[in-house]
C-alpha cells in the first residue's frame, strides 16, 4: 500500500534515484524544509517539499524513484493539493522549481503542476548539467 507521511530530514537519501540524477542537499536538509515522503510497504519511493527562501518566496523540490511509475496520478493530485495548501498557508507569491534539461518527463510534470518556464540556467546543476527554472506566481486579488 502506498502512503504519504511527513518528510523527515534524511528521507531523500533513501530514495533509489535514476542514474545521473543529482540533488541539492542544501534544499532537502535546510532547517526550513517541509515536505512529504511517499512510502510503499515501508520503503521510501520519493520525497517532495518546500524551502522558504524569503518572505513570499519558496522553492519546490521533489525526488522520485523509478518505483513511483504507476502512481503518477496519485503523486500529481497530492502535489497539486500540497502546493495549493503551502502557497495559501505561507502567503507565497512566488514558488520556483528547477528541472534537468535532459529529463523531459520532469519538465512536463512541473508544467502540469502549473509552473511556467522562465529560462535555462547553464552549468547550474551540482554535476555541471544545465537546468531549467520554472515559477508559479500567485496573482494579487486586485489584479484578477
């Protein structure tokens, strides 16, 4: 059975990543990180969460193993709800995320979550790869 539990510092290091995937340990171990861990039969399949950067700005991150395949709809729905709740509860006006340029499925997933492509950061990943940056901007009520 697949379940979602609160993220505990270090959970992300127990995820079986795809070969070549890297992550910023600063984000996942940051004291202001909040998130969720996806487990199946006690095994950690993935983690996702948020890091507060400054007032109104946060970064969304997620790392999932190949074993998450087949659970995409559940992961998508849970991510949408967590993002909505986090942005509302924490008065977030800008939520940002980065994705590897050589993983088109990661980039499709982040756009499905309502993020917009902002540009490519050259040589910005820990291993020197390029990464795309995305944002989800909350519009002020007076502007709508």
